[in-house]
C-alpha cells in the first residue's frame, strides 16, 4: 500500500516522474494548501521498488513499510510520521 502524507507533500511530483511503472497521477483537485498532490492511480502496478520513497524530498511517501525489514523502529524517528498510516 502506498501512503502519501498530504501534510508533508509539497507537490513537486518527483514520484510521478521517477516511477517506471507509471503508478502515480496528479490530482485535479487542490488540497487545503492549494497543491495538486500525486496519488497512486495504478497501485496494482507497483513493484514496491521504493524509488518514490527515496526520491521524495519531504519524506511524504511510504510504500508498504511492513515489508521493509531493514527499517527498525528506532531508525524511523527522523520523521515522526514515517510509521503513521492514513486510512484511504
């Protein structure tokens, strides 16, 4: 599952351009900040490569954090919202 934190995302759309499976699309409706946010339109195509997470300058994206065995609880304290999942 792909989660995008709307409070952290500034709408740079790097995730849209970096995704080789074209998972993301850009919303036509601006959020409360007036930003057109990306969203996972074709999430079933996602291979969970993590490139979007890596490229996100705001750390606003997480892709199935449970499958990231290399991330330990203590390591995720750099961003307090890193492990918080929002229900879609």
